[in-house]
C-alpha cells in the first residue's frame, strides 16, 4: 500500500468561487494537494454569504466545497497584491480560475508571461461558454446552461414544463471535468516537463451530459422528449405505484424482463409480441407500464421490493435526502465526513467519491478556512515575505 496521498507535494492556486471551481480544487485537496484559495479581502467567496443554513456564521454552501484549503485574503488588482499573486503562480503547480475570459491577460498574466515566468505551471480556466462562438466570453450559470444545453427540455413529466435538476449538475460535472483535465496534464508534465492550458466550460459540459439522448437525436433526427421518470431506450425503467408506496424498477435486458415477469406472476408477458423484446416494449411502453402497476397494486412496495431484490431485479425505494445521508450504505462507504471547525464546531460534509489505495480522501481533513485565516502562513512561510512587506501589503488592502 502506497504511503501518503496521491497528490502530496502538488501546490494548487485556487482563484475560483461558487461551485465548479471550488469543487475541482477541493477534490484535488482531498487527494493530497496543498490548495491555496485566494479570496477578495472584503467579502471572500460569494458562497460564504449564501444561507441559511449557517453553522455559527459559516454558510453550509461554502462549507460543502472548501475543506482542506488555506485561505489568503488578497486584492490582486492592486500593484502590491498583483506582485504577490504572480509570486504565488510561480510557486504553484496548478492554477485554477473561473474569471471572465481575458481578466488574467489584463492583469499581465498573459500566455507570454506564463511561457517566460512559469512554463511548467498547469493552467485551468473554467468559464461559462469558452472564448469562441456567439456566446464566447459571456458569463454562465448552471440554471441557464441546463436550459440552453437541452437538459431541461428532457427533464420533467411528459406533459409538464421543462425542469432543472435539483442540484447544479452542470457546475458539478464541469468541476469534475476540470479535475480530469488537470490530472491528465500532470501526467503530460511528468513526461514533457511543460505545463498545459486547460479549458472547460459549462456549456460544453451541459451538451456532453446529454449522452445517449444526444446520440439518439444525432442518429435518428427525431426530437428528444420528456419521459418523466422513464427512459427513452429501456422499458420497464420507471417509478411504479404499488398497493402502498412506490418503487423504482430498472429492467435492463430481455433476460431480466423474463425473470421480472415470473416474479410478479405474469409469465404470459414474455410471449406477448408487444413485450417480448425491449424494442417492442419501448414501442408499447404505456401498455406494459399500466399492466405492471396493476400487478404491483396487489401488495405493498415493501413486499415487492423484497420479492424483486431476491429475484435479482434492479429495484430501489425513493429515499429523502435525510434518509439517503443517514443510510448505512452511505455511512459505511465513508461518504459523510466529520470535521472540527474553529467557530462552527463539529460539521459534516460529503466525502470524496473516490478511493485510492483503499483510502477515501485524506486521513485528517482540514476544515474549510475562515476568510484570510492563513494569510501569514502563506505570505511568510510559503512566499518568504518579511514582516515589513506583509505589513505594507496589509496597509494597501481595502
């Protein structure tokens, strides 16, 4: 078993705020990277104020995506602050930003500057739309991109309004895409000793998330529809009412459908030309789904859950968020971690969904930082600034 964390020794400069960028940086931090989060000295990350709920004075939103980081409060638009920022960049392995395209160039951190001063640094920019196309350079927000990418058009009841997902899925997936790009660039740097420029944006992520639905359209030319909880290509694959309660049932192939039909006491479905093959069931989804609900109405969801589970049929109950986060599967998988915070006390947050060498994240998590909590440690310990230089910088900060 490898000692330490996978990204020990890697320094990440986190110039991001809100969700996609901070999530990316937190995942890298969970895997061992040293992450320095640069924040506006007056207000910090926007999400520090996005509440309730709060733990003491700390917003739950901020606490959820900023653990294992050190906070530096810095006005890098001032000459002295910009000097500090440039020195931080030079000493970093990775720089992540989600500024509007062109801001770093305006500050003098151009491609040419990086080539001359920090050629081995990996740069990752997270934007709304990228830099090209009719929306290139525009800011982007998860809700807008769920709308523009087509995700909302395929989410919700078939006769209802377009609906966004209950979480900022485009932001989250963009942050994960950024992690993938950064890890690939680290491998490239290991071979070439040079940095890379990584571009990820919310728009492309939203399009990418269309997945099989996009492929359906690109191959058939038929407009995608909303199916509620159903699936465009697989039947039965839906939420079904039982005599009491409901179940999610996902039958992925014809062999499973045969076993499912036997389990609910309707073996005749297997030889019915309307349902024998998945393609037939997709064409006749309303008929088979109605027959399934009629069969399940004879008993409770608890009863059918046990029957189908014992028969090897993929089946699930619909849990609330509280039920999900307190479920033994969640807890035994280490997906809820406890961290002691200096002002908020004991807080809980989601764990890293990745294990490396049988370890999920750091063994000892650092709490999300207070605004500017690590200023002296970073300026003096990391950059080697003198007390006089730090005092002069602080005088210039608003």
